[in-house]
C-alpha cells in the first residue's frame, strides 16, 4: 500500500452551488484545472461518535479545535477491499488529516476493540482517541464525487459532490452505498482544498459568479436532519432555534 498519502495539512473551503454556478466553475477553471487521475467515484464514510453524539455537538459549536474519526472507502468494499481509518482535526482554520490503510475487515475488527494490523504513530493516535471517547459507528454517509487537480499546482484540488445520502442502520462500508437523501434541491457541494492562499484566477471566478463559502458538515447535516427534531432545531436563513 505504498504511495498512498497518509498525512494532509491544508485549508478546506466549502460552497453550495446551483447547477448554473457549477457550470460556470467548470468553464472558468478549464485552463487551470485537470480531471484527477480518478475523476469520478463514490465515497463511503462511517462516522464514529459517542452514544450521546458528543463529538458532533461539540463540532457544531464551531470551536477553535475539533476532531473526528471516520472510516472511508472508495466504492463499496468487500472484506478484503481497501479502507482508510482517518482522524481529522481542525485548528484555527487549518485541517490536519492522518490516516492508516488496511482492509475493511481489519478496520472493523480494530475499531471493535482489536489491534491495528500494523502499529504506527497514527494508529496510536487513533487508539488514544478510541480509549478517550469510546465512540461507536453513528452513521454511514456516501456521495458521488467529481475531482480536479491544479495544472501548475497539484496540491490545489477542487471537488464536486452530488447525491449526498445517509443511513443509520447497517452502518458498515460493506453494506452498500444506499441511503436517504441529504439535499433535496439539486445543490452541489464544492470543496476547495489548498495548502495556502487561493490563486487570483480562482478568487475572481468565485467573485464573478457570486459564490461564497458556506459552513457545511456532512455529518452535521445528518445530525440536524435525522437526530434533532423540528422542535429543537429549525434551519432557516436566520438560524432560528427553539420553536417549541
């Protein structure tokens, strides 16, 4: 499994696009971005949390520092298929992601209380996370991704996610990629990932098409939609709360 990147440090910005804004992005970035080596694929994630959803509740408070644990696959793996156990941290706007690679069966056995197939600094960080929080699989979230990398700077990545969906039964990467729709209005989630400042052409493209960054968490959206009730959370343009 050599050649697979295990550590990331970068800024990540998210944007909710209309279909028209998506088309404008594709046209405007054609000279500067190229399709990724694998341009279209489905991503599956299992997010881990405490029994009372303590991690996502803390994250939604927008603290300076937050962390989460998930297991990710590209496509639907079988027992021997590739899976990534990832610990993701965000501090002062910078995202740090560290992950270890193994089979889906090995990842499941490890996070049920076993041992990782190989010991490493990252696996020890994940073991500490597990022993401190005692998390369990909370939700499966999948989406279909279209990915681009910079022509001159391949650390600049722009991705477009569609068909965001979730399920909180059969929370296992190997159980298929079906789920309940998360966004029902045809919007497309764009993510810009870059180690530093955005290039001028990209800043202009966003400005010309009135595309502004949005605070959006896929796991957070599931939590608001499926766990909180309309009496404790109502999402409107003014973030109205507590209508009970």
